[in-house]
C-alpha cells in the first residue's frame, strides 16, 4: 500500500507513527517522504505557537492569529524539490495574511545555491567547483550535474526577471550603447543614466555584428518597457554606423548623439606614427577641455590641418562626425555654463561608464571556455547584470545633470541650434 502523495504533503510525524506497519515501511524506503513529514511537523508547531492547537479555546497572543488555509510551496532537499502545503495565518489586528515564518527560513537554505551561482558567474566552472569552493554543507553535497542543472534554473529565472523590468518610474538623461564579445558573438548592451546619475542596465541583444536592425529592435523593447527621456536625451556611442542608424531611427527627434571622444582618439592615432601620439593627445584633449562649442571646434579644425601634413587619412578620421564629437559642448554652450564640460566630459562624452560595466562582465565570464547557444549567453548576461547593477556607482557630479537636462531642452529648439551652428 503506497500512501497518496497528497496525504503526505499535509500530514506530520504523528500520522506516520499511527499508520499501519506496511505504510511505515513504504515511507522508510523514501527518505524524501520522511523529510516531508518532518517539515510539516515543524510548520505545524510554528502554526500552533501563533494560533494555538486546533480546537483549543486557550489561544496564545490573545487570539490575535487564526489559521487561514494553505498555500502551495516547496523546499529543496539535496538535489530534489519537495512539494508541501504551507500553513497560512491571519492577523486580526490588520486583517493581513501570511505564511508561517519558518517556511521563509527553509527557503533561505538556498543560500548555498546562490553562492554557487555567484561563484560560477565569477568564473568558476562545474569542473573545478568542488576543488575551489567549500560550501561546508550549504550545498548539501550536490554533484556537478546537479549544480549545472540548478545553475540553469537560477539563470533562467534571472533572465525572466531582467526582461520583465519596467523603467516608467525613472527619468533618463543619457544612454550608452556598446558591445561585448562572448564566444565569438557580439552582445550589444544599452546602459541608461537617470537624472540622479544612477546607472541602469536597460537591455541587451545577441547579434553577429553591430548591425542596426537587432539594435533597433532592442531600443524598441526598451521604449515599450517605459523608458522616459522627456523631450530629449544624450546617446553616447563609439562611432558605429549600425548603432548610429538604430538610434536615429528609434529616437528621431529626441536623441542627441555624442560620439565617444576616447574612441575617436584611438581611431586617429592608429593612422599616425608613434612619435606623434603624445603631441596629438595633448592637442586633442586641450581642444576638448574648451568650455564652449566654438572654441573647441576652432582648435580641432586647427589640429586637423596640422595632422593632415603628417597623414591625410588621420585628418579625415578626426573630422569625420566632428559635430557629434562636440554635442556635450553644444549643450553647455546654449546653457551658457562652460563648467559642465569640466564636470561631465569624462562621464558623458565617453563610453567609460559602459566600458567599466563590460570589464565587470568580463571578470564574470573570463574563464568560460565554451558557449553552447544563444540562451546560455543571455542567461549568463542577465544574471551577471542583476548581480553587478546594484554595485554600479553614480556618475561623478551627478547634481549637474539637472543643468544638462535644461541644456538639452534648449539645444533641441531649432532657433537656438541654428544660432549656435552659425556663430
């Protein structure tokens, strides 16, 4: 005679002791059923401590708590998940209902699993898990196959959580877009910066290259999830034509594109002999430190003429997209606040913020030597993003973002833009 599963999920050790011998023998062959009974015993004792024994008139806590049915729940034992009925209680003081507290403690036993996931995200593999990390029983002696299975489950949940996030309760001032390579494929990442200087990992897309179509699809998803930018915002990119086109098509009237000044520097010096690198670097950054658009453009034009004597291709590279190289300068100029360049040039005219994020992701993925499929890449990236995001620092001089936002609104007015570019 095999006991019904529904019976075991509700009964405790008293029921076992009062059962026929054949039932006891059957249960002893299944340690999970015994564990189930012990868990039920613990939960019932907790329920009694709050609401009193069933049918007992002498209720503890002045009768404040009463039984309120059961919820479906589960607890992991070793590699298995045990289904249980979780007792619920009602608090008559405020009519709130809750699970017995011990159930939460039982759920917290998954701390070992969380440490496994964090460890694997930081570069451990299932092959070296047992030799590298000692969970001292927290992992219940799990095998490598069980660890892999559990990791897939947890990263799948992380991916669902990441994709379900909404942004409608935040106001964004800027966005940065860049790619990171995982196993020969490109993962394009969008990072948002709020009006308080907080960094939010918005979304990512798996693409063979920085082609505009998948990037545009990612940007449309971000918009659908409540991405708010007011009348305009700054988008910092590395100069990729695909990213540029995707941004222009997705935010035709809102996006002010800022080309990363560091990527531009690297592109230009790739054409120049090494003996000219230091001279060019000093002259280039001297121009960018100018507090106004007009002064910066004058110095960059002069520098391009000097570079042209050495290498015409280098000069052409410097002038390509130069207007977008100075978008932050334009905003500071129409706002009539040259100090904005001093405070925010590093944060908002380069992709440093997202490069730092990518460095953190590489530390997590550095020892992964085999990427199986797209889902694996997405799961790992989502889990790592949720792990890293709370530790991302605000951008420096975040209080100045109010002025940047005002400058963006001023620059987007056609009359202001026309006057600026004609002066």
